[in-house]
C-alpha cells in the first residue's frame, strides 16, 4: 500500500506542479498584456514593472492552487483509469477512498500552504504592488495606511483621532481644534465618536468649547452635536489600510478594537472569515475532482470531466465573490454564513459525488 500511495502522490504532484506553473504564467501574461500600456504611459522603469508582476506571483499562486488541485486530480486519476490501473486497484479489493487518500492528504497540506501565503507573504507583496500601481502608475498620492492614533490637518482645523472606520464613515476618540484666520483657537470638540450623516458630522458624548468675545470659552456637555464642517470622510480615506494588506492576526486585532469602540466592522469581519475559509477550497476541489475522474471506467469520461471541472471551479469562484460582496458586506447575511456558505454547498456536493463513486 505504501508503494501505491507514493505512486498516486507522485503522479498527482507531477501534474499539479505543471498546472500551477502554467496557470500562473498564463494569468501573468494576460495581466501583462492588459497593463503594459499603463506602465509605458506612466514612464515607469522596466525594473519596477518587472517587480510589480513578480510580486504578484504569490497572490496568483494562492488563487491558482485550488484550480490546479482540481485539474490535477481529474487528469492524474483519469489517465490512470485509461491505463486500466483503477480497474486493477479495484480488483485487488482496494477502495477508491483508500486509493485516492494520498491526494486528499496532499490537498490538506496545500491548503496549509495557501493559508501560509495569505498570512505571511501576501500582506507584504500586496502592499508593494498596490503602491506601485497607485502611486507610480496612476500617479495618485501615497496612502498613509494608518487608522489609529493619528493627527489630520483640515481646513483651519486639526483633528486628533484615536480610530478611523472608513466603512461607517466614523471616528472614535476624536478631538477637533478649529482656528480663526489669525490661527487663534476658536472651537474645540472632544467626543467619544463622530459619524458623517447626511452631509454633517454628528459628534456623540463629548464636550464642546467655543471662544466667546472678550475672552474665555463657552463650555457645553452634549450627547449629540451635529456640525457642518468642511472635512469629508474621503479626506480621511487615505488613512485606511485594506484588509488584503493585513495578516489574519492584524485583521482580528483591528476587528476586536473596532468592536471595543462600539462599531460593527461588517466588511472587516467578512474579510477575516474569507481569510479563514478560502484555504479549505483546496480540499473541496479534491473531493470534486476525484469522483469526476472515475465517473466511468477506463477514463471514458475524462474530456467531459475536464469541462465539468472547469465549470464547477468557475461557479465556486463566482459564488464565493458574489455572496461575500452582495450578502456579506451589506449585512444581509452574518459574516460567517456569507463566507462559509459556498464552502458548505460545494463541500457537501463533493462528499455526495465521492460517496456515489463505484467502490
């Protein structure tokens, strides 16, 4: 059995490696064709352009690994079936589950690899590629990527912000200093939080101080204080760091901090669940690919299996993205359900197919 397991693993890994390299190369080639004109028009050096596409390789690899597992399972087992090796294995009394177990175990190992890429490598490379594309190519100002404990200079004003939440257009632990044309302090607002509502900033639970003629300040404690200020949420937008540039640990700490401040960071909670759930698609693709390859004996179903496998993979990626953005980000479904629902559906579909293959 050990020899058989090593043989199955070797055949799968040979095709898997070829497919990963091929998929990444094809994706990169099309991406290069689409964006090369932008780099040339922006006058970006060739070395920077090369760095951009090279730094994208980890992200593309993480996305292509599940597809390569699916197609590698179909092709490796389908080719074995064509050579009557599957029939020989069944004749020896070995079940399909035991025969394909090496592929399932390798899929689990590869899932850990995808999780490692997303946790360790991707936050670094994504930050760099975003900078190259946004600043060097699109010529937009560099983003500060800071959402906690920062100062912001507005129009005749200075803000001290403890926390900024772009999705809800809210500030927490905020102090706003307003100045007159001679740069004398005219107003000061200290608030637990502030939110932009209908064109106005509404401050909650704080202290409002306004300078009065002749000197001194009028002080008022408030529960809610709406003010029309020239600063807009978009002015603070460059302070926010995208979820893709954060590791799971960073994102979890950020979500916990936002919840501790009384906010409901729906988008970040959805993104956090997506980071947890996506690696499991590696095992799901193996569960689907194995029975597709052995749907009929002697590999007679192999061409159809390849087409169906591509269709299933496309359906998964569309459903994963659609459910997350339409139902997760909008709060229609809880973050856990919005992200894990495609995995649950396709996982059960794979188990159903696997258990209905002739053993």
